[in-house]
C-alpha cells in the first residue's frame, strides 16, 4: 500500500513539473504573450494611431486637390527628380515647363508628398513629351 501511495505522489509531482515546463514563464517560447510583449504591442498601436495614420505628408504619394496646384511650384518625377515648374493653371490641367519645353498635365495626374508636387512618370518620358509638345496624361 505504501508503494502505491508513494507512486501516486511521485506521479503527481512529476506531472505538475511537466505542466510548468510546458507553460513556461514569461519570455519562454515563440508565442510569448507576457507583459513585455503586451507593452510592446500597446506602444506600437500608439505609434500607429499617433503618427503613421496621421495627415502628415510622407514620401508616399497622395492625390492632390486642384487648389494645391499653383503657378511657380516645382514638379518632380516618380523618382524625385525635378521636371520643371508649373507655368500656368487652367480649369482641369496645369502647364509644366522646363528648358526643354512645356506640356499640359491633367490635375488627376498630379500627386504630392513631402517633397512637393509629382507626376508618376520618369523624367525621361516627360522630357520626350515636352520636346514633342504633347499633353501628358
């Protein structure tokens, strides 16, 4: 009877130690959900709400409103190179001019980022359009 009772106590202690080893403490295992990770998650959420989702201008292009396209502003290409300046603004287009020539660009083709106005075309293609005098779209 003592052996059976002793065997039961040993098995209970061994199984309890196994459960603790499987659960682990804070910081154990790849799916850690301890207090440190919860704090990191809160900090990231605060960052995302406070900065990443704000209306600040970034390098990511966003659409422009027609009132934001004004005469004299620099216009950049998709890589950030200066194409030219806005020479004049019409009802639904703006004329962009450089030393090579000028081209009419629809308002819908403009975007903006922290560097200013831009057109999602390489400078080489816009230069060809300016030399030929065709409107860009």
